[in-house]
C-alpha cells in the first residue's frame, strides 16, 4: 500500500491511516511515528513495519 502518486507523496491514504491507527494499539508511539515517516517516504506498511521493528531492538 503506497501513497497515492496523484496526491502529495507525503500524505497517507485513508486506508493507510486506518491500518496504522489499528496497529498503534499494539505498538509504542515511537514505533508508530517511525512507521508513519517511512510510509510517507513511500514504504509500504509491511516494509515500514519491518524497518521499525528492527530499529526498536
């Protein structure tokens, strides 16, 4: 799930925001903030989650 190329690439789609909001219930604020930034940079949810999880350790 990538940001919509027709819009500002730094804007998450409503689906991405919803997925991240649900995920936030299980993760730290730092993890979610990092994922949010990665997703705004173009990473998918899965890519951002893997990167954020690796840095958390």
